[in-house]
């Protein structure tokens, strides 16, 4: 690896002499010759599993909730540079009748403004990441308290109530304890909080811990600084909490059918990784419970980048529909298919996504130029050979029936509710990073 440049010295360009021996290999010569080839052969295994949708008599979903989030990290021009991260998420409600009045290719700005003004809910916060001190305590404890206060105070605590609803499984008659977690003070294991409690004292150090500590943001931090990953993790967790706030409110609505007539949409996969996966069992338990009491929850997550999107893009030309008069085709990806055809890995010790995913992968192609990677929940994880399949996915046919009505043609495979949610959650334009940097320097001098 070459040396980087500094203010006193230039960048060291890496030597190319070491390449000479390598390119004498016949294998390498073949690789170089074929490297620029754009030809990709779709195997029969990759084509297996695709079926034509049969949706006669299936009812569309008429109401939509969509959530999206963003974050931007800003550094000051001072020495040493101070660094903060702004996080924003937006939740949007829209009905099909209102969506029909908007042109999906060239939406009128005034119609969009009117729609967003009446249908959007925001959540935002800011985290100190580096070289920022407060009289309240360390950077570590500042972020712990900001997480708690942001959830408890925003929108009169409605998001915090959803966190408690999920963690304590408050849809049941008898609530459960929270998951165990590591104490942010002494690093000992803390047994779960009592049902519906906000705090407790660690059994080892006797210091107070919060329900929000259970999520685990403190595990990514040191006493004096935090990485940007804390912001991205908070954004993902808040997206989940906001989406399930809409689900919780509709679940408790006097019209018991309303929640099952709504499509809930998340930008990105239905997954929570690392320590944040502690929320996944509760989410699965609720979706399974809703299925058993015949009040199914229709949820999709859309992946817009990554290995699944890349894989679908490669094989989409060989998959029906190839003409516009053909109906939608789809493929529910089994865990074995994902391992062999997408990741191309040997047998894994644990099944794909068993601890982290609460949605399964589905490829969908609605017309010759429109294809999507969706995540759809099953409720409890299905760890069987040849699964998941069509019957495992909650509301698959109703979701497929609804998709053509919410597809936007401004981008490949775009969903209009996600476009709208992205518009209210984006930090790239509102506010701009330059405005945030000015705010940082003026208010933290």
C-alpha cells in the first residue's frame, strides 16, 4: 500500500513492476481477456422458482404508510475538528384515491406539497460524535440520554410507547420482560426490565439503566467519541419504530379491519443486525400473532442496492414478462437459493437471516423494464428445506395485486410512496449539509 500525501509531502504512487510476473499466468491472461465481456449466462437454477402471478379475485390494498430515514455527519473547520451527526426520519400516510391524482412520471409540485403537508410526520435528532463536551457529562452518556429523550419527548412520546409496545409485547394480555442486555456502566449482563418499566438498577453496579439502553447503541461507543455507525443504526431503529407506530395505532383502532387493509412500506430491507437484532423476535412474534388471529399485517421492504439488486438486474432480461401485455412474474427466494445463487457460499452454520431478518426476499418483475427486490414477512422464521415459499409470506397475493398501482416510472423499480417518504426524510436537500455545518460552528463555538 502506498503512503498518503500530507501538506509537506506528495502521494506515493504504487509501483506497477510487481504486476509483470502475475500477467504471465495463462489463467490471468484469460481473465484479463474476458474481463470486459458484458455477456452473462443465466443458469437454469437461477430461472427456477419464477412463476406467473394469478391474481383474479384478489383485492388490492387501498391505504399506504411509508417510512424512510437519512443522516448526515458534519465536521467543523476548527482544530481539532468537532463532529456531529444529524438524523432525520419521515413517516407518510397516503390513500390510493389521493395517489391516483398525482402523475407518477411528472408529479405537480403543488400537489406534492399539499399531500406532504397533511400526511407526513417527522422525527429528528443530533448526536455529538467527536471533540464535543457538555456540562451534562461525557460524550458516551450524552448520546445515551439523547436517544432516550429523543424517543420519549418527540410527538408526545408516541414513538417511545411503540418501543415499549414491541419490547414488552403489549398486544398480549400478559406482557413479557425486555431482553437482557449489557450494562452501559459496568459491562455486566443486566436481566430484562420488568414489564412496562422505563428503568431499573443494574444488579452488579446498582446504577440506573434505561429501556433504550437495551437497544445497544452504547456498545458501539467509547467514553469520548462515537462512530458514524451510531447514527446509521439509530436511523434504522427509528424507521422500524415509526413504521410500527402506524401499525400499533391501526391495530388498536375501533375498525379492526383497517390495519389489514393497509400496506406498510419501508425503504430498505426488513432486517436489524448485530446487537440491534434484539428487537427482531418481538417483531416476528407480533406478526405471527396477527396472522393467527386473522388480522394479517401487510408489510414490504424494498432494497434499492446491494447483492440482490445486482443479481436480479443480471437475470431480469431472461425472465418474463418480456412483453407489456404479460402479467407480473415473481420468485420467492429460498434460503438455499440465496446461499447458492446469490452469495455463492458453502453450507452455513446458521440459516440465512435466522437471527437478523424479519422479512424474506422476493424478486418481482411487473413489466419488461420494471423489477424489484422486496422483503415480505413470514411471522416466525421458517427454517425448513425448500422454504420460504408462497404460502409462508404474509399477504403475498394482495401485495402483488397492489404493486402496479404504486410503481413510479421516474426511476427503475421505484415505488411512489417511498419516493415521497424519501422527499420528507432526506438530509441531502433539507437542510443542506452546508447549513448544518454553519449551525454547528455558530452554536458550538
